[in-house]
C-alpha cells in the first residue's frame, strides 16, 4: 500500500460525509448501526457523530451494506 493510500484512512468522516459516500437514509444508517451492518460512530464532542475513515472504506470495499432487493417485484 502506498503512503498516500494509507493516509486516506486516517481520521474521521462526519455523518454527512458518511452519507455522501454510503447513500442511505438517516433511518437506514441508524438501523444498520444497531444491527451491526454499519460501524459504530464516535462522539468527538457535542452531539455530532463521526466515523473512522478506515472503517468506512472497509465497509465500502466489502459492499455488504447494500440491501438486497427481491428479484420478483410485481
């Protein structure tokens, strides 16, 4: 892994940035956090939620966050 690749995983994403990267609703985000599909947020003061960049990139690479749709939608 290159130095610039590893440095992109250092730090945090705000909840808004997380939702820009993982396009789900806020309700789906909180349901996913409670059922373990999404990483737990951390509080860095105040009421704001932040997510470790490394956890977000791992989630995106894994791709398990997407909800499967039924094949027969009639």
